């Protein structure tokens, strides 16, 4: 049950499947802007091991209008943010009343303190501009294990808490935590027992509420 061996998977192929070039270290989540024919992709997050040297957290742009190529391009992010600690995870977007594309991106630091980075997509420069960083105690922080517990147990430190989010207005979003454990032992228990301890949080633009 833990490995979902009891589940049947049905393949669904809506069209031709092609490999997207340009993303070397995996993709975590995608925000699709169907009207503009583009998608934003988060990349550079590691779960079961520390992020390797030279691997950067990035947001990529995939343009469905490109001809003859299938390549995602990394986007420059302008403004003040912790670039070294940028581990982008879930992503969502909304178009503001003035037509600006606003992105909400979950980010994890090396100390696994979590935040939501708010970005604006500049269509002219094809770059992202930092608007603000949102931190809240309900974006559950997972405490890292002590080194003496061993490699296997330490790998559980990289199972993240805030996982995904969806924008519901220009300043508000709903965020999911994939669990509630705050120690390595309870995190392991939570995984093996399948105890449903995840949570959903509504951030109203100022404070968060349990949903």
C-alpha cells in the first residue's frame, strides 16, 4: 500500500510526447498560461539528498509558440531575494486587474524554512521581478536531523512540508502542507503509517488561516 502497488495506472496520451531541452535538474511544478501559450516551470529542488554543487534553483519559461524546437529557457529574476537558498517548488499564477502576470512560488531554504516568493512576469524583458517574500508560521518548518542518526535517516530531512499552492486572488492563495511532523522519527512514522497529517492553509494577503 505504501508503494501504491494496489493501484492501476491508465496511460493517457493527448498528443505527441517530446523531450523538453534546457532543464538539466528536473522540473517540479508548472503554471500554464493557456491564453498566452507559455508555461513557467520550477526546477532545482532535491528531496532525498542535498542539492549538488553548481545546481541552482530556477524558474524556466516554455513557449508553446516556438517553431521546430522544444526548449525551456531559464529566466533571470530581478530584485532582492535569497538566491543561494532558492529551492522553488509549487507554483501558481493569476493575472491582475492591470493585466500583470503574478506568480506565487514556494521556496525552501537550506535550513528548510519555507516562504512564498511573489514575482511579476515582464513580457517586454522576458524576465521576472521580485515583488515580495511571504513567510508564515503555518508554512510548516521541518527540523533537520542530527548527523549521528545516519545517512538513511538524514535523507528524510529532505521530505518537504509546503508542497503546492493555488492563487485565488491578486494577494491570496491556498497552500498545502504534505505533513505535520517536526522531527525525523515522527516524520518516518507518518510516512510508514499513512497517517493523514497534511494540512491546507488559506493566506488572505495578510495572515494565514487553517482551511
